[in-house]
């Protein structure tokens, strides 16, 4: 990747590897700061926008619940129930859509020899993860203040579930990024085709045991549902899902990531040229 | 010194492979301004991207023993929706330079005034070129790669930039690609011609010019 072997016959020593790593760290740091600036720096409230969407859904769900009383949270505290659904899902959707546009958006930066498409992808993944984790934490703190604190049963399992969603989104995003040069319109269909249907079938507003078994058999093919079930099982003492297929969720997430990386690698030059 | 050894590069197009460079070997010595002449579409930009490691060669290797700039051009490397200051910071960070120094130097040298804090997309071509050159000077490279852009901007600024280069000439080099003979004649002390996938270095700029004229008339 880096030009550490630019001179034929030069041995790759630990110090060369170290300096390449230092460069890579510098580049990723610079890319993250640049991306943050591009996204949130333009407007005074820029950073605040990140919180608007999940907060909107929390509010909507609570209002709905007050009015019709019908959507149940299976004994789980309402605010926490919806937060554990919406924030991880937003991580999935954000990773997918921002990676799909990442290569095209940063083509000009590839003129710098130390910047590779891999750095761009890594920087965006890190940025999405850290911002959504921050949103998650702040929403939890907010809920604790408003609705009373809640002791998370198994934080590591929650994090694992979030990670699976993020990885799936990143994998899909890389696949789209690779397809953009041959099918430019694909950017416009990622949301209607994947984002929206998945939004309603991934268990953001329900858990698998709340829905009729005839529908459940089909909806369980959605791997994101398993991931959100994992998150809620880890979060709530009151809730333990009987429908989680850990192997399915794990293989799906890592499989998407692997295919995404392979597609990106094979289409990289094409993508840079025509972006 | 920068050396290309048996470098080949081709691109796949809808009509088959386009061989931009075929088995090219050339040495760019330190302390010289080398101009590379080539007609439109002869692969000048590809060559400069290979020298600057913005792209890897298909075959062969590129050897550099100096700090080489990114290819300076009209837009190369910058984000239109960020301001000059923000772009400065990005460049300083990836090259491990002091952010404050690069910012200050660029601000003074590029003479952009209030535009320094406006998005680059609002710039004219001349202002963009001024900005690109100023940032690259701030980073203090050993070798500057220039893709055409020298001819933009007003005469006074071009002169300022040329002087800045002269000061650094001792240890540093310039590699400039252009299809414009004037640009090369004014800025370079050596010249090479890129034609049909191969490159040939000439001892004097004048000699290269004569041959380039010959190639142009033959092509026309």
C-alpha cells in the first residue's frame, strides 16, 4: 500500500514499518478531522443534528405509546427500549450511506501519495462508530435524567451487537461504493431499497416475540433483527430473546464486510478514475 | 534524484488498453528544473502522478531519495467545500508539519486576504493555483511536481513564485509537465519529451524544443 518498498531490494525493517504506521495514523487523524469539519463545521448547530433524528424517534414512540397504549416494550422501560433500537440502526444506515459516497467524495485527496482509499474508508468507519457511540451514551444519560437510571445487564454484549450492525453497514457501503462507477444511480436507491425496508423490519420498534409467528418466521431472515435482539438481550434484565441466531448474525456481518472489501479492492482503480 | 526504472502503465478503456507508458526509464537529477513536454493526451498527468506516488506503476519501479510534493495543479488534492485554512491544516497534518506554521506561511504567501477563510470552490483558477503553490512551499519539499498550472495567476505572482523556487533551487528540484513550450522555456533548465508512450531527455531545452516542434508538425 505505502511506498515502503519503493526501492527494489530494500529490506522491510521494523523501523520502516513503524514510520509507515505513523504516516497512516497521521493521515487517518487528518481525514477524520476533515470529515468532521465538512459534516458539522458549516452550521452552528451542525453537531447537534446528529442527535435530532434519534431523539425525534424516541419522542415519537413515547407520544404514540401515551396516545394508543398499543405498542408494547415487553416490560422494558420505553425510552431505553427505543434508544437501543434506533441508535444502532442509525449506525448501520449511516455507515452504509456515507461509505457509498466516500470514494467519490474524496477523490481529490488521493492525489496525496500517503492517502489511500483504505484510509478514507477506515476514517469514515471510525468517525461513524465514535459519533454514534457518543449519541448513544448521551441519549442514555438523558433518559437516566428524565426517566430514571437503568443498570445495563451486559454492556459488552450490547457493544458486540452495535459492532455487528456497524460492520454490516460498512460492508454494504463498500459494496455500493464499488458499484457506483458502473451504476451511478445506485447511490439514490440505497435508502429506498435497503434503509427504509430494513428500518421497519429490523426490530427498531418491536422484538421478535411481539409479532405473530406466521410473520416472525420470515422476518427472522433479516440478520439486523438478530443484531438488535442481541443488543436488547444484553441491555435489559427483563428481556432475553429466544430467537437469536448468533452464528447467522456474525457470519452475515463479517461476510458483508469481506465481500465489501473484496469488491472495493477489485474496483478501486475503476472507482477512482470515474468517480 | 528520482529514477523511473522500466515503468509501464496502461488504462483499460472501452476500446481496449491504452498504453500510456511503455517500459520507460529516466533519471531526474537533483537541483534541476526539468520540463516534460507532451501533446494533449500523451500521458503527462499520468507520468507526474506516478512520480508523485499518487498511483502505482503496472510494471517497474519508481525510486525517490527526496521528499516529493503531490502533483500541483488546478484542483489536485483539495476539497472545494473547505476553506483554504482548513485545507492547509489537512495538508500539514498528513505531512507531519506544524499546523500553525503552514497556515501562517500560506496565508502570507498566497495573498488571498479574506478568501483564506472561504471555501475553495469560490476561488478563481488563478487563486486556486496560488493557494496550491503556497501550501506546497510551506511544506518545504525537495522536489515539486507541477502539472500545467504555472501559467495561471497574474504576472507579479508568477514572478514571486519563481523567485521562491530560485531560492530553494540549491537542494531542490522541479518537475513540470506542460504542453506549452513557453512555460517550459521560462521555467526549466532541462527538458524531456513524452511521445507515444516513451520519454526522451534532452541536454538542452532548445534541443528539446526543436524536436517537439518537429513532432507537432508531423502530427498536424
